[in-house]
C-alpha cells in the first residue's frame, strides 16, 4: 500500500539523515516505525492475556518481598 504524507521539508531532510545513519532509507525507517506502532497494540493485548493467566493460575510468591539492596548487589 502506498501512503502520501505531508511533512515539513526540514523535518524530512533530518529524518533522511537519521535513517541513513541507521543504514536505511527514509521509506524503510517509516515502514519499520509503522510496523512497531501496529504491533504495539498487539503486544499490549498479549501482556493483558499473560497477566490474566498468571492471576488465574493461583501461583503466589510465598511471602517474597522486593529488597532493593539485594537487587543492586553485583
């Protein structure tokens, strides 16, 4: 599908330069962004489903509590 966008020429030029630094064309960078954007809703729904499965499983943390000092020990 082809899409026509209206963008300020200076914005388009800076975007082309940024895409070039990533080794992509502006067209490819926009396609990648749109794929991420479209996939974001799907990922959000996947997290909701995961959360529901976790809550329904009845699993517990058996009294475990977060400890910042332990988490930061290296």
